[in-house]
C-alpha cells in the first residue's frame, strides 16, 4: 500500500543506508578516504584491509545495524499486521531502499560499498535462522579459503537454499527476495569473481600467521 507515511519510510531507509560509515570513520580518525586505497570500496572489508581492525569492526557493526534498523522502521511507522504479506512486503521494500543507499550514498558522492554488511543486517532482521546458517557458510568458506569475496558469494548463494528447503517460508516474496540477494551479490562482486578466476584476489586471515 502506497501512503505518504510509507514513502517517508522508504526515504528514511535510503538515507539510513546512505550513511557512509567507512568514509566518515576513515576521514575523521585516520585522515584517509578508504575509497582511494585497496579495492576502492567504502565497505567493511576494505576498511579492515586499509585501516585495520580498530576501524573495520565499528564499520562492520554500524553497516549491519543500518540494514536491521531499516527493517525495524516498518513496525514503527506502519499499523499493518505483522503476520501479513503486506507487512513482509513493506519490510522488503525498506530493506532494498537501505541497500541501494549503501551502494549509492547521497552523503558520499554516490560512491558506496558492495552492501554485504548492510544486506546481512537486512536478512538477520527478516529471517534470522536462515541468516545464521548463511553466516556459518561464510565462516567455513572464509576459514578454508581466506577470500572474503568468495565467502560472501557462497553465503549469498546458500541463503535462498535455506529459505526454500529448510525453513519452507510461507511468504512467496521472501523467496523472491532471497533469490535477489544471490543475484545482487553476484553483480556487485563481478570484479572479485574475475580476480578469483585469475587467482589475483587478495586474501585476509582471521588470525595472523606466526613467523617460524
């Protein structure tokens, strides 16, 4: 249902997603624009790579919260029953609006990140069990490979499988959204896929290897 309040909510979700956490933290505390280093993305992974854990952790947490809060906004501004298709659809619309905001932030010259952390926040708020299983896939692939991009893609591809096969959701739009997550991650990680195929992708490790 299109109402002035819902339109306002969509705008708020976009503005929330547009908060360029990596850019602002980099400029404020390190006098660096992370988009000028590493992969050139304003996201948590590049922040970890360029500025380290002290900057990467808060960027990751805030970007996840941006996605989750955008979903919670629906309950604050709408009186639609929470167990209805209309409520789920509005949540999806708000989440997508926040995701677009992260990709094309109005507060940072429309140059954002790839949206992995923000999308994580969205799916955690929408379908917590499936999101946790996808996180498990991410961690396993990351520990085995050291590639954040491959781990993110694997988690995104597994998400609709969990929604469809394990949880058997009753909301068709949730299934469509889960498939969209996979497609969006493939699109935003196109360059990473090319580098993976060429074996040129950079690795990261949870723990620093000790010199022998």
